[in-house]
């Protein structure tokens, strides 16, 4: 997280836009960082889903 934005996100609502959802790890990691920096609420928008096989 860029230190210039840490205080500006406190209590804010944020939209996370991702191009493709496969395992969900991108959105999970981004939301963890945002939550640790004070974001109050997050919504994720994804355009495509990929097939995920373990």
C-alpha cells in the first residue's frame, strides 16, 4: 500500500475490479490489504470466470 493513501482510505467504500476470477486469490489479497488500511466496505466486480481445478 502506498503510504500516501493509507489515511485517505479509512472508513471508505471501495470497488475492486478484476478481469478474471479463477481461484479468488487476487480479490482476497487485495481485500486483506484494504481492510488492514481502514477500508470499511468492499465490492468486487469481475468480468469473466475461469475454470479452476485442484
